[in-house]
C-alpha cells in the first residue's frame, strides 16, 4: 500500500485558488451589500460611513489573518489507496480551535446564533477526507501546483503541492481515480 504524506505552507493572499474562493465567498456578498447600500441610500453622508465600515471590516480581517496566521494556510495531506486526507497542521489547528471557540462563545453570549454556528462549522472542517470512489472531477493546475478534487456537493479538496512533488501527486491521483482523462481540465 503506497502512502504519500506532505506538509505545505500556502500563502493565503498570493495563491490563485484561495483568492478565487475568497472572491466567491467574500467578494460577491460584500460587493452586493456595497451595491445595495450605494444605490438605495442616495447621496446621504451615512452611505460613506456604511461603505467605510465595510472597508474597515475587510481591512481588519486581513490584518487579523496576517497577525495570527502570518498570512499562511498550514496544511498537511495524506494520500493512500482509500483516498485523500486534508488537515490543518497541529500548530495552526491549535490557533483555529481558540479562534473558533471564541467565535462560538461570543456568538452565544451576544445572542448571534449565526456567529456561533460559523465557529462550529469552521471547527468541523479542520480535517476532511475524500474517498477515491467519491471523486467526480479532478482539475489539474500545474502552474500553481494545485489539484482540485470534487466529490459530492460539500466534498472538495484542493491539493497544494510543492515544486518537487507535484508530478508525483498528479500521477498518484490519476492512478486512483476512475475518471476519463478527456475531462481533466489540464
């Protein structure tokens, strides 16, 4: 049974895959809110205050990520004959547990169940796995040394590879998934 395991530190604000996901998860909603505020409030000075608050929230979020996580996603992967395991490295996982627990506690204390739920959801995704037989799509990105695996609706894993192991990981994934090579998206 062959097993491949590696750790990697991925720069959050420089990796194209992460930036695209952030754009979808944060850019679209905040862009929509900004548009609604801008169009519905006329020429009120309070419009600028609202837009300034959104900009400040995004800036302080960036600052928090740079200060606490040094702008990096510390991740480790294990590939074997069963599938892929993706988990946050131990040091960053400890920070995540603290941040997620604070989010849950503060959400409950302030009566904001959505914040508490976000903290619980974030903690539940510290370790995810995907079996090879569940993979429905593989997208290979050799330039960014990333392989995107898609399973069901919530089963997505991005394999961030190093310069020296991308080809080995790509070959391993190709051997273990049962998808036609025609739809690889190379």
